[in-house]
């Protein structure tokens, strides 16, 4: 089934030292044909890959994006307003732009399945907004 990938799950799939690596890599292998990467996630993952793993991991990500391994979805114009609303509504979580954008894209395309390692932010969001957290 189709799922949105948050930055943490995508990063963990590349980093063998990450505690989520096995689960993330297995999830991405299993869901291979239906992985959606919200565009705002890409710069965050790119930065973390460069900082923690290196250039090869970045190039692997770029290759996956260019080859169509991941389907990239942009934040629609009205999604920016939703990002602001989510950050106001869940001010105590300090969501930030990327996590709120993932939710806004989820709502915009009608896909509540979000693969994430970030349970601190996404568990309360899932409870309030009817999201399904994976894996």
C-alpha cells in the first residue's frame, strides 16, 4: 500500500548505525512500488546524510529520486496555510515546517499512512488527525 515517507524513516534506511535502520530498510523494500516522498523532506534528508554519512549516501538518495524509486509530491499552495495552522494548533509540539508539511500533504492527497521514526511529534498528530503511523 502507498505511504508517505517522513525524513527520519528515509534517513534511517541509509544509515546502518541508526536504531531504526532494519525496520526502515525492510519497510522501504516491502513497499517498494508505492513510496511517496514529500518534497519538503528532501533537503532535510540530504543535509543529514551529508553530515552523518557522506557524499555516497547523498548520491544514492539522488539516484533513487531521479530513477523514480520514490514518487515526489510537492506541497500545494494552500498547504502553506495548513502548515501555519498545524504549528499553531500543535504549538506545544514545536512541529516545524517539515513535519507540518508532511501532514499537510497527507491531507491534500488523502493519504493518512505516514512512515516515520518520529513518534514524539507524529503520535499526537495521528491521534488528533486520524493518521496511521508506520512501520
